[in-house]
C-alpha cells in the first residue's frame, strides 16, 4: 500500500507537532493530566485529539481501498484532501480567535476524503462479490 503509506508518512510530522504543542504547554503550565482549567491547553488538546480521531480512520479506509485496487487518482485525491484538511483544521482551531472559515474548509476536506475512499471501498467491495 505505497500510496497510503506515503500519506501516513506525510501526516506523521503534523501529528508529532500537535502532540509536542500539548506536551510543551502542559510542562510550562505544570499540568500532568487533563487541561488544568487552561483554555489554551484545552484548545491544543482538542486540535491534537481531533487529528487523532479523523486521520487514522481515513488512512484505514485508504489502505482498504488500495488493497482492493482503487485507482491511484482516487487515492491521491483522498490523501490530498486529508493532508490539506488536517493542516487547515489545525491552523483554524489553533488561533486565539478561531478562524471558522479555515476550520470549516479543513473539516470539509477531511470529510471529503472519507467519502471518497468509503465509496471506493463500497464499490470495489461489492465488485468482488458480483
């Protein structure tokens, strides 16, 4: 699954950056667990968690679609939407005054990626049984 692996590799640095931002703020705020009532820490935790909620599931669907021989264009479209969506979402939500437009475009791209590969999985999965 080289295409899925490529996009997983591209997303890994973003995941690490988001995790390090949480760790750094926890250390400076002296918070071992949770957010300690710090709204900035809550925001950073949610940005990281949102990434962790959406990226793995989408990559799983991509891997399944790739294993069913989805077209490269389908996989690259989904992967591109996923990477752009996760970047934009993180940028939009990470601001003190959240940039709703950037956040919205980010989640729309992420959901588009899920839809693209979910439909490919359904279509190709059904084709195997017909």
